C-alpha cells in the first residue's frame, strides 16, 4: 500500500511532467514560427521525453497498486520575446521540476518509503542532465550574441 501523501505527490508530479511536455511543445511551435527547425526539433524531443517521465511515474504507481489520478494540464505559452527567453524559461521550468523531485524524495524519506526513493534516484540524475544541457545551450547563445548566422548554426 502506498501512503496517500506519496500518492498525491506522485500524481502532482505526473501532472507536472505532462504540463512540461505541453510547454515544450509550445516552445517548439515558437521556434518553428521563427524558422529555426533545429531548435524546434530539440524542443519536440524534450516534449517527448517529458511524457516518458510521466509514464515512468505512472507505471511505478500502477506497479505499487497506487491510485493514479490524471488532472488537466494548462494551456502552454506559444509566444516568446527571443530564443534566449525560451531557453531561460525552460531552465526555470527544469529548476522548479528539480525542486519538486527533491520535495518528493524528502517526503519518501520521511515516510520510510524506500522503493519510491529508489525510483526517484533516476529522476534526480535526469534533472542534473537536463539542467546542464540547457545551461550549455544558454552559454552558446551568449557566444552567438546577435549574430543571426551563428544562431542558424
Ligand atoms: Fe521531466 Fe524535464 O524533467
């Protein structure tokens, strides 16, 4: 039996992952309208990945006979001021997600829910990866500055 508090927190996390997927899709749309297909496809991959994160959590809940509750996801933003603003927003989103995974991990520790802690380990590593790849891109955008050619490359 899963603790109801963990169930609630996992359901909230599943919703966050699906919402993140939709937000990345909105970012992909923006990149497409800016004629930047490379960035658009990067955003689509992120969007796909977020859904695999949600499914991973969902599968885990089902394996533990947890009570899965799917909630609605908000309408994503599709307009941004610049490419850099998109990546800044995505870094912000990933930081919030990392915080949420950390909180979930703390709750699992408090409740001596070792299986959930073990399951979340993968997510902790994944968040480090995701934040790093966005920070790398932001660094390159900084180097490119206002050079349109560099941006295209
Ligand atoms: Fe599901 Fe971008 O972390």
